[in-house]
């Protein structure tokens, strides 16, 4: 899964021009249930709006955003908020399930998520 920033035309708000963007979340794992797909899209859209974006586009396909005009500060803030969001979701999920355990050898959240993704892919392949 990748998160990219798609620059949108500036928008005038109260006489000031505001830089606008949308998040493009591609290579997202397939979500077979329609209600779950809707929830995933709503979660990403809510996140995008929380960080000043207009919305989000979530797809299992690979999408290349050609124009890359995001500033380093914007990317840093998006990554920080994304890390918080993922951490909250994992904590909520873990609290709801008693059969989830963490790998002691996973050094950080990113590595842990990669490990969980690999497990899910292996289960789908079986």
C-alpha cells in the first residue's frame, strides 16, 4: 500500500488562496465486503480532510501520481498523522481480538505492519 499526494488547483477561501490536495492510496489490500470497502474509503477520506485535503482515492490498483509537488513538511505531517491513525486502529483491533499477538522481533510499527501483511497474503494464497 502506498500513500501519494495529488495536487489540486488552489482554492480561494475568504479571499485567500489555499493549496489543495487529495490522497491517493493505491495497492490497498482487496476488501471483499462492500460495507468494509465503504468504511475504508470513509476512513481515508476523513484522514485526508483532517490534514487539510479535499478527499482520498483508495484502490487496489497501482496508480502513479506524476506531479509531485508536496513539500517535505506536508509529507512529514501526513506520515506522522498516518502513523497515529494506524496505531489507533491496531490498538482498537487488538483490544477487540484476543488471538492477535505482536512479534517481539518487529522493531517498529512499519515492520510490524509489513509482517501482518505478509501473513495475510500467505493465508489468501492457501
